[in-house]
């Protein structure tokens, strides 16, 4: 039986959110996932440490301990996996800890992202002022060096948002059974957002709150009459991006056909940009093909090739 198509309400319908009748402060934790972090991790965590009750630091670094790079605070709970379990599993560890500790929302952060000024307070205030029962995610506007725009709409309803800087409703997270471990890394955020929306939760972006976010090693090139942005992800990431976009397309096409076709087309543009602008072309294109083949063979989980 064909599933019901969900039409994206992705622009400007603030009537979908309602003011909270009684003022009540949400219990908010945070989690950040580490993998061979740089010294800047201390400053990044400090940018949100005071606005949450606890920070679960989940370290995916291989046989390394990075506690010495973290702020000295009783708010920090450090969990060392001693191996790379993938971003999805690491996020699930943080979210499950927060649920055990009776938190209502969790701030999900990348190690290379930080809030500046009052931006996180603005985001949290928005959450505290509105009914959140049917809100799955409240996201800030992500300021990426290749795409910083002024927004004249305060609230938008995109199909998906990037993980970093989001306030994730833990009850909604529990109801959809969390992040998909088998995706390991890449498209984890897209899949979660689509899963939330399919299950009746809103994904909201509040543009008055801003997050400075580093997206790979992005570069801008002039190509004929337009500018082209390349992410310069490494070859292994190219495998995951390709495989998981195809899995996401397969899982959610009946709900979001136009958007799923759009993310699938992105793969063609990425292959073109790799060939035109990026280094290590052979390895990256080879791994895109590996990702495609593993999707067709229904292979999931961690990259299992020896290069």
C-alpha cells in the first residue's frame, strides 16, 4: 500500500506553533561528539556550557582520552568509547543518558561548532515560550562561511536541518527510536528529521538564533557564470554520503518525493565537482561507486574496505 505523501510546509507558517500557557523552564542537557578534537573544543563547549544543566561528551576517538582538552566543570560527563562507533550511535548514547537523567530536551553539538553571544539563550527562550509537545527539533540558523544570509522570516519549517545546535525533543526521539545506528555517519540528521515529520512532529528553524558552523573544508570556485561550492570531504565520507543518501531516498520517497529526488541529484553535482575541483579524484569517485554498490546489496554500518 502506498504511504501517504506529506507536503512540505517549509516556509512561513508560524500558526503551527502556539505560546505556552504556563511559564515552565524545560530541563535541557547537551551532548557533543568528539573525534580527534582540536584544542578549540574547550572554547566551543564553553560557548554553551552555562546555558544547559549537563554536557555529555561522547568521545569516538580511537584509543585516546581527551579529557585534558575539556573545560574543568562538574557539568561535564565524559564517556570514552575508545573506538569510532559512528555519529549515530554516539548521539544515541548521549540522548539515552539524558533520558535516564530525566531531561526533556537535548542540545546536539558538533565539536567544531559554537554559539556566540546570546544566541543559545535566544533559542532556549523560544523553546520555553512555546508548546513543544509536537515539536521534534528547534534549530538555529546555521551560519556557514559559504552561505550567510539575512532572514526576514523568524520561523521556518524545513524538511531537514543539520544536527549541530539543535534542541531535540527527547520524548519525540524516544517515540521514533532515535538515530539509526546502521547509517554510522552522514545523512543521520536528514533521516532523523524526516522520521520526526513522518511521525507528526515539526522541525522548526528559529532564524533569530544563529550558530557558527564549520562544514568540512568548503571552498568556493567560479565555474562558467556561477559560483560552485565544494565540501572537500575525504574519500571515506564520500562512501557514506552516497550510500546513505540512497538509503534515505529509498525510505522516504513516498513521503517527500521532490526533496528525495533533490538530494539524489546532489550526488551527480558532487561527482562533477570532485572531477573538476577537488584533489584525490580517483579515491573519491571510487568510494562513491562503492557506496552505490553497497546500497544495492543492502550493506549498512561501518566502512569495511581496506584501502
